[in-house]
C-alpha cells in the first residue's frame, strides 16, 4: 500500500515537472461577447508578460503552455483570467466568453435652484467661456475687435493686432503653446499614475530614456484618450505595448 502511494506521488511530481518545463507554443483562440466590437481586447500571458490584442473577429494568437494564466482586459469588458489546460491547445474552437462592463448609476435626487448660480451671484459674467492660460492668449490674439461696431464700422472688423499676429507667426506660436500645455497635462497625469520604478523595473526602459519615453507615449492620441479615462489597467496594457516599440527604436538608433 505504501509503495503504491509513493509511486503515485512520484508520478504526479514528474507530470507537474514535465508540464512546467514544457516549451511554450502558440495557442489560437477567440473571444465572444454580447457585442460586435471585439477588436483591441488585450490578451496577456501573466507568466511571461507577453501581450497581444484581438482582431476585428475577436481572434488572437499567443505563446503559452498548460498552467499559464491568460488575462483578458479592455475598457468595455470585465477583466477575465483563464488558466490554460493541455486540452485548450488542441481545441480548434477555443473560446473565451467576456462580459460587458455595466455602469449602474445610483439614485440621483435633483433639486432645482433656478435662481442661484455663478452668474446670478456675480462670480462669472454672463455668457463667459473659461479658458486655460494658453487658450486665453490664443483667443486674445485672434479675437474680433469688439469696438469696431461702436465706431460705426458696419459688420465689425478684425483689429490690427490679430492681423499682425497672423502674419508675424505669433498665432501659430500660441497654437503650439496650447498643444504643449495639453502634453504637459498628460505628462503629469502619467507620472501621477505610474512611478519611476514602474518604467525602469516593469517596462525595462533604461533610466536615461524614461523621460523621452513619457514624451513618446503622450504623442500617441489613442494612448492619451485612454490615459484621460483614468482606467489604470487599460492604460498599463497600452503603455506596455508602446514600451516594446520604444525599445525597438532605441535599439535601431544604437546600431
């Protein structure tokens, strides 16, 4: 009886050891959900940190082996984790079902205070639009002359300042300032969300290239859209994808 138990334990340990040492191979699969928008879902091997995205049909291919964990994540879906079995690699219809994120609002009680607002209290002039500092400079440099009609000029006129700013290039410079201001906002948001160690230790960005990588990331419109949503999981996945491309750029420039 004791010999049988020992033999069984040895067999189990040997099987686990073989499974752990087994080489990874490509597994093909597909996601399904109650939507036709299946493209761009992140599929990450938690053991190797390799990441791919699904195509328009929801299909994906990734290197893995039995007992690896695949993590599926996207803005519109709840995160799902699947521990792979050997059967998944031979299943021609390996499918993972994802659930849509449902945003349920709490009860909202609306009370009407029609006569109390910032305008009625004199805090903000009626009809005034708010601007950032760079946007305010640009608006001032390109605005119509409000005094034109008062001086008898029918239909209004553009003052000399906006014309001068346009031909001197100041308007273009101010527009650039607005774009720089937006980039600086995203840079601060990115640095607030992820530490310096995350870039160096997790994403393997060389220390001297971290700041350059941050600028590279915020130049990507898709990334800044996700970053602005403050969804850390989706932001981290896309940041990892950009890190791979950025390191390829560094490597090519070093040749």
